[in-house]
C-alpha cells in the first residue's frame, strides 16, 4: 500500500499483478508505505476504506483516489502456481512442487483447497462483494502501457521494471479445466473483462 499525499492517490497492491514493479517505479515518492506484513502490504479495498481512509481523509481534508491492477484470472492463478514452486518454500504446505499446473487448478476448485491452492478472489479484493466504494481507477495487468500512462500523468516519467517475476515455464492447461476455473471465478472474469474493455 502506497499513499501519495501531493497527488492525493493510493495504490493498493493486488497480489501477483506486478505490485513490486509499481513500488520500485515510485520508490521514495510516497508519504506512507506499508511493505510488511503481507496482510497490510496487500490490504484490499474494503480494508482500506474501513481503516486507513478515514485517517488520511481526516488529516488531509480530502478522500484519496485509489488505483488497483487486476489480471486475467487464469493467468493470475498460474502466476501463483509458478511462484509457489520456488525452492525457498519446498517441503512446506504452500509449495506447489510436485503438482502439475492442471492439478493445482483443480485443487483451487475444491471447497477446502490445500494451502498451496488457496488464492483470493480479485473481485473481492476490489470490494465488489461489499457496499464500499470501488477503486477510482482499475488497470489490466496485461496492458502495462495504460498503467504507465496514468502514472506518468501523475508523477512524470516512470519505468516499470521487471521485479519478483515468477519462474518462466510453459504451462499446458486443457480447455475443459480452463473453462471450469473461469466458471468458478465468474466474478473475477466479469471484473477483468470490464476493466479490459474500458482500457481499450
């Protein structure tokens, strides 16, 4: 979570959507940065509206604008799969080592998925299941030029570096499993499609 006082702007870091790149691009410009623990660094919209927004508004005299990046839902899940294959967590319940991508995706469909397959909903992150006001700006991860243009309009020239990139590997997912995952995450799919259409 980053708060920029002069720009009256807040960035909420939706996991696995390039958040470390945004933080690196804007390093040193924020009046407030929360980088740990993970639960606060990745504070969602409802959490921000309930906790930090009243404090910021009280001290600055105006409610800040929020921006969030969202990712195509299947790609989002597969990024988690790759990230949890890293050697640093091998042997832990959160490791996906030994699982195929398809087995991981099927695990996410269970009512009680294993720890390695517990991945939050992006539509829940942006507050669509609450009565809280949505973010003012939403950007698709797959169109970084849209986010870059927005940031440059607010901050001047910025570079979005490649940071914390999950291990690159070709993953094969059959059409049936992909369809089941997208159906199970229909709210995330609908959110992403709206954001993508609005950024065209």
